[in-house]
C-alpha cells in the first residue's frame, strides 16, 4: 500500500472511499420504502483525513469511523428517514466526484507512462 | 470492494422487492371488482412487508419479509339477482382501496426506476475504472 500511495497520492484512497460511499447511498435508495430504516452516510472529508493520516488506518476502518445517520428534513410516520431528493442528489454528486478522481488518476498514469517511455 | 454486497446486489434485490410490490398491486386492482357470497371468502388486498438486510454497517439491501392480507373489511351490498348472493340476497365486494392501490403502483414504479438509475451509474463507473490507463 505504501508504494501505491506514493504513486497515486491521495487519489487512490479517495477512489476507494467514493466507492464505499456509492454502496452506502445505493443502500439508502434501495430502502426508500422500508419501515424504520435509518438512512446513513459517511463524512467524506473526515474519512479521507483518517485514511491518509498515516497511522495505519485502512479505508474500511476510516469509512466506518466517519459513519453517521442522516437527519431527515421532515419526519415520516413509518420511521423511515430516507428522503429520495436528498439521496439522489448526494448519489449524483458522489458519482461525478468518483469520475473526477478517476480523471486525476488517469492524468497521473499518463504522466508516469510518458516518463517511462522517454518520449 | 471489501463488501460482500456490491452496489449491483443492493440495487438488484431492491428491484425484485419493488417488482413484487408492483405484482401485489396488480393482483389487488385485478380483484378490486370481484364479489363473494360471504364476508370470509371475499378478496382482501394483499401487501408485501419490506425488511432491511444488513451486510456491514451502512451497507444494506431490502427483501420482502412476508406478504400479508390487509384489514380492509369487504363491503356488503344487497344484490338478490346475483347468483352467488346468500339467502338474504347480499354479496360482498372485495376489500380493495383502488385509489390507494394506484398511489402504491406509481410509488413502486418510481422507486424501481431509481434503482435502475443506481445500477446504470454503478455500471458506467465500474467500466470507466476498468478502462483506466488505456
């Protein structure tokens, strides 16, 4: 992992965390009609900070540490705290940011490849 | 991904749960105008009960726990010409709230669409990740 981190910097960890958050938001959307389901999300900045602090915290532990419950704007009768408008915007934002991180990684790989080729 | 439950599993199983909900709605609407000779045998609306299936904290999908009959009482109607009417000339109309079923149908189909969208996004992102560096 240490080599991978120096090669890809922050972006490798960020991509793994984005993927975890994608699964989390997909869970919220899947449970939009389940009574008593409590929507959850991770504080991305906090998780990224923990995962890149260098004290041996891996991505899974970092994501678990930054896990929290979503506070609904309006309470529903069946105890479900999923608000589809919120979840869908968060999901879209997360997907775009995943793609952005991927572009950063692609740029980095391109740079390294051209350095290796010596062109 | 470290999770046993991938985004594809989450959205896929949610889709089958929503599909079952749509099926129960279809059955209810199909039987909405059925009549019966006694209150006990009259059709009552059926409803699925959703349950969360948790993998690791925060990662969860949904499944249909069981399908229950609703407690809407069938309405008694006096119709002596009906061949299945009882000795008082009464028949019972199915206990189905058609307006509520229509709302249920729209909600189920919208939530199904949401899960399809999740699946599509996850698929695109996974394929983009596979193409990295090419």
